C-alpha cells in the first residue's frame, strides 16, 4: 500500500486508495496480481436472501482517539442470537487462511469498508463501480456469504446444505442436522467463525493496559494532587503504597454480606491485611467517614467463576471480603498505617437521575428493623438508587423508573428483608425554580438583632445548571479560571464571576451563591468571617425549597448587603445559618416561583399502522412528539417524544394495549421542565378526583406534595418574612395600588 489516510485530528482512517495512479489496489498486494481468479469468488447457488436479525455493534475505545471506526478495528459486529462475532480483520483472516497465496488480512480488512468495490476482471479493489450493479466490498465479501449461509440453513437443509458445509469445512452429525432452524443456525455459525479471536484481538489492540491507562484514570477520578500516592498510582507500582478504588458490591448467596469489587491502583493488597476505608464524604477537614477494617479473602472475578488468591497486585480487579459494612456506594482503600495526606476518588456519575420515588413500610410494624436493614442492603446493591426518611416519617426509595423500582422491590422483599412490605403509589421528584428577578430586595435579621442580610434571587442562564451538574465547571477552581469560564461562556461580569461563593445544594448543585456586595458599603473582613455560615444556610435552603420542600434548581442568589456584628459571640453559626436560609426563601418567593417536573425521553418502535395509536397514547399523557420517521429497510416507524415522568406510570402497558403488543418503547430521564401554572395562586380550587386543566397543574402538584409530606396546606410567607419585611411589603402594595 502506497499511502494512508488520516482525519483532521490525526486519527488513522485507512489506506489511501487514490495513492495508485489508476485508483485501484490489488487484492493480493503488488506481488500476487496473477493469482488464481477463483480464490475470492463466492458461491451463488442461493436464490433468496432470508430476513436476518440486525446485529449489534460492540464498541471499544481506540487508544489513539475517542472516535469509533470500523477500520482500524475498534468496532465489532456481533449477534448473540446466532453466535456471530467478527471484525473486518478477523473476517479477512478467514479469507487469507482459505487461500494460501500471500494475501495479508490487514490489507484486505482496509478494503472491506466504505465506498470500495472489487473488480473481478482486473482482480483489484477500486473506488469506482466496475458496473452499475456492482456491490460494495463489505456487501460482497461479508454480507452476501452470511445471507447465503442463512438461506441454505433455512431452506435447503436436506438437499444442498451438506455440500455447502463441506466446502466451508464444517461437519455436522446426523443428529445435529435434525435440529430446528435457530439452534442449527447457532451451531453452523459457531463452527464457521470458530473462537471469537476477533473480539479478543480488538480488546488487545484497542483497550490500553493498566500501566498505559493509569495516568488518565487517576486524572479523571482522583481528587488528590501530586504526591507519593499520586505518583505510585500513575506508575501503577505494585511495590508502592496501597490505593484501591471500590465501585460495586455483590451480595453473597445468602445475602448476609457483600463482596466488594475494587481496582487496585497501586501497591499490592493481601488477604488478612488491615486497611483504612475512606467513604465518599471523607475529606482532610472532616475525617469522620473512615473506618479501619480487616480484609478477608480475595478473589479475581471471572464472570461465573471466582479464583481465590492470597494477594492481588496493582492493575487488577479484586473481589474483597470483609470490608462492606461501612461502604454505601464507593470508597477508597489505603493502608491502615498510611501517613501521607489522604484524598478519595470521585463518586460514580451517571447519565440519568433517580426521579421516581415510592414510600414503603412493613405490613407488620414490628418488622421495621428488618425492613431498614433490607433498605441499607438494597442501597448498596443498586448504584443509582437512594433512600431517605421524610420529615413525616415515611421511608422513601428513589429510582430511575417503574421497572427499576420493580426490581428493587423484588430484591428487598425476597432477598434482603424476607418480609411483606406495603408500597405506596409511585410519585416523582419535583424541583423549585424562579422565572424572574426578585421584585424587591429581601432582608432578614438574626434573632439577636445584631446581623442583617439582604438578598435577591434570579434565574440562571440557560444551560448553566446542566454544566455545573456535568462537572464542566467546579467551584473549587481558582478565581481566575472560574472568572474566565463564566465571562467567556455566559457573559458574566468578571467581578461577579470571581465573587462566586458556592454551588448548592452540593458541590455540583444547580444553584449559585454570589457575593455582590461593595467594599464601600460592607465590611468585607466581617462578611468573610461568616461566609461558611451563610454558605451552610444557602445549602440548607436549596436542598429543601419553600414551596413543598423539594430541591431548588436553576437559581442565582445574590448577597446585596450585610450588616455583621463586630463581636464574634454575636455572629455565630446559630444566628447566621437559619437567617441565611430564611432570606434565601424570601428572595425566592419574591421572584415568581415555579415548580419543575422531570421529563422522560421516549423512543417507540411500532409498525406503520400503529403510529396513530402511539400518538393517541402520548397525547393522553401530555406527551410531545419530536420526531417520526420510518426505519430504513424495515416496516417499522420510530417515534421520539418527551413525556412527563409523573404521567409515565403505566405508559408501556397502555401502549401495548392500544397496539396489540406490536409497539416497543424505551424511556430515560432527559431534562427538567417548568410545570404550567402558578403554584401560589390561591384562587385555584383543587377538587378531589377531578382532572385539572393545564394551568392548575402546578398548584395541584404543590398542594398534594405538601399534604403527602405532612405540611400545611399552603405556603405561609409569615414563616419566612420578618416583621420589618412584612411592613415593607405592605408599604409597597399601598404605593402600587
């Protein structure tokens, strides 16, 4: 081959077919142009091409780039239904082994994809069609042989199949030849492809070794900075300091405890070793989330089998016994006598959120301890699941959808608690937001009347909340970097961008607290002394909003003024924290508050005659269709739509009922959207068992959520506003009227 092609990023694409002057490449390379012309011809005895189930595509990361490409081979074609698995190179290797004429599999693999054709007369591959009916090389050399094997097995088992299989070197016993079509297809293809060497070669060539991948893994997941532990992990040093990252827990057969799956990042883990378990909430400032534990037995996990070892070195995955008790989701393991400054790995992040929740309680109240123990265990078993106790006392389980929670409840009832459990009707999580800037500057005084905070609230720019949640920006960045991000991407004022105090309710929460005070008006030194208390009040307030104690989202809180007592005794956390929360609520309620609900992305596949029924089901559930298109090469249509999560319960059953089981749907959380209507409009009367118009939904959702949580019927502003603030509101009402 005379040349190679690369894309604009320098990634290898394949051989340059235009490098030859005549725009062609020899099928056997430059030295074998006169090889036997029958070497690459296919059997054309089969007349019909049976319908073939679509094959899945298995993707693996290319060590040179993040791009997936059929060639150079980080994509594998596979079908577990028919026992098929191959890459271009493994299929080309089959041709090379069948014809001992100098054909190189790597060369031929480059010619089996794209707009490349085989000219049978010249025995060369070309980009130009030799004739009008010529097929691409992928179709001619890969798909056509597969179709013909299908046709022979399905249609001519007794007549021509034995002769075809003998040509392919496949032998069947008389008993095997009498199998049904599907088992026979699996048997024929398994012997045609042999072992799955193509998949293994792909993994070897494109998945980096632990040593090569260590720097990227550490940079992506580790919270620490340069140091001895950091250096040992980057070097994947087996004799270095012990660091391991646990990501998953598997229950034992009796479900009494869990085996912890961990990647050994550096050092060597020994059975019986004493280690320190650092939880996700561990930090150098707060070391409470850490325990000293003794490692039990160790295994290498091999799918259905476990190989027990007495030590496992860096770069391997280990299954660890005896350390599961303090771990909730993930943790970091270090040696018990480690003296260096310790940091943890970041918690796992997922592309979905747990927005559907159910309340559970035991049928027999005396079995509550068993249910609580089961909830703790099921929380360990499901990475995305979360459990909590509401103020009303109900135990709530949050998951991603109906099927997910159905699996959770099955495990909770039958595996982890083994008791009867009652489940309430499923509901969804809401968020609270604002759509305007606060109509006036809201202030609140501390109980001792020595401190006063003034705030306003306003909506964040579109897309900023998603960037914060995705980790595109982090509050721990230095001020210069943080300022540049907000100034260049969201056109913030540089001073405001460098005055960001916190994100909330967590480090990646979709709300921002900004210090917008001026040094000429506020004593910055005193304000800085109570910064931590104000941030805690902000975090508390954004975790439970004033409308129905749901998280606040997409809101920017600005501190406009602050009067802080000179004496430290009068500006303690007990005074500042609840006041900061109260003034945040006041600013929120003055900024036209609204409820937000989660929306699911739904993809429905159905025959053309069922499309109208799909539209009907979606319309009944406030669904919004975004795309409706036929699936090429099939009688199916794909309908893509957004459906509110609260209206998605029973959607799949309803869909199958209306389409006689012909439609199939997939659902996943996509985004948050404002609920129509004003939740604080007291003129709306909610009547039980009556459907509400769209403009009443926000009010209905808020009232019913407050009732379920045991709160008062409506939001009371007296609870959050001080007397001076109420007088200011009354004065403004008089002026306005």
